[in-house]
């Protein structure tokens, strides 16, 4: 029996909310009633669009924190099952990144 879920909600404003819980159905109901989080409370209604199941809540929480730091494009690739795109979406695109400097 699963003990943890990492989930992504789509908020009414189009933004994504990433969370973790031991009871996905109950947590979704809390969000829908405006009692899930301050973030989702002001962006109702929300829709569950993705989740992963873990044997322990600490693993789900770790995954939540990992995915929270991702860009919207990277989260979308995960939800679309395009896991091969994740490394490229994780690469730094800043002009100041070391890979953009010429070796002299």
C-alpha cells in the first residue's frame, strides 16, 4: 500500500502547484475547499493533473522539493512522459554560464 504521493495541480490562473501527501484524495479535497495551501486558496478551482506514488512519505516529500525547483517546461515534459527531454531542460541557458565562454 502506498504511503506517499507527489502531485501537481493546475490552478485556475494556469500556474502549477507541487505538493506531497499520504492521502491524495483527502488532500485534493482540502485544496478544492480552500484549505490546502495559501497558494492554491487564491487560485481556485484547482485540478489534479499529475501524481507519482512512493512507498514512503519522505520519498514523496523529497520528490516534491526536487520538482518544485523545476521550470514550467521541465514539469510539462515530466507530465507528458517525455523523460528524455529532462536533461536538456535542466541545462543552464544563461549567457554567463561557463559552457558559453570560449577557451583561450
